[in-house]
C-alpha cells in the first residue's frame, strides 16, 4: 500500500511506502542463476511480504484518530458474515481461476457462482487475518500462525520467504515527488509507488486534464 496524507495543521503532505519487500535471500544473482532475465509473473519468487497490515498501523499512529480495531470492524463483519458480489467482480475472480486452483487459495478466493452470490459471499480466511491484526496489531499478522502459514505456503511452492522476512518488515516514510502538469503540481509517492506511471498517463494528450489547472484544455478521456 501507498498513502499520501495532508496534515491540516502543518499544511504538509507525507508519503508512506507500505509495500512489501522481497525475501532477503532472493538476490539478483539467485534469479539469474535460475535462468531468469526478468521477474516471472506466476512464480513463488514474485510473492513479496504483505505490507498492508503494517502500513495501516503506521498511518493511523501518525495521522489517525481511530484504533486499528475500529477501522477494521466493518471489513471483518463483511468478510465473516458475507456480502453480495457484483457480477463484474465475480467475472474478474473467474479470470484468475487457474491461479486460485494452483495456489489452493479457496479460503481467500472461493469459487464464484453467479446464481448464489447475490445472497452473500463470506471470506472466513480474510476475516481471520483481519481479526488477528485488529486484536494484536500488525504483530498479530507478521508473527504467529498466520505468518507461519504464509511462509509454509510460499516455501512449499519453491519460494524463499522466511519468518525473519515477515518479522523484519517495516513501512518507510518517503520524500514525496512533485512533478508539474502545466501550472499544477502533482504530488506522488516516489518509486516504487505508482505515482510516476500515473503522471505519465495524465500527461497524455488523450487524457482528461483538470479544468482547474490554468493553461490546460479538456480532451477526450480514454
């Protein structure tokens, strides 16, 4: 996860990089020795440490007014007790059926059935993970049985992730970037955030430019 937060008191924007890192043992030399010149998409080596749990906690500690348990309460409710799935999202799940089958991740991504899911779809595995974070903070996710299950699943498929990789994970507060579009400044999280690709897309002549930026004009939005 990545977050840009504006502080009304200081008038400053802070940038949080809550993305997960790759395992410490997954070096460039190791990947090249495996015959890879680029990172494969469907590979256990493409799995990074999940960063969202620590990111949520760090963001709340610096800028929040609610507890982590309060923030996650509704998400836990819907994951545990169920929610209707729109056909668009159900179709997106179906596109990744092969990955779900290979990973046997049915607790997090159960099979979608269009005729049944209007009544509600529950995700008990997700509810369990969110509840662990709500009860024990990010430590409830990066240590204990959830962390052990992550490491076991990754290593079973040939990955290099260890418990140390999870327990050593930290979010980082970054210097934000401020590229300009005409007379307007765009604030982004620096790479590895998605700000730079978003900025390049926004400067395309086929993109809709905000009328609030002086000197810009509207164009067709793709």
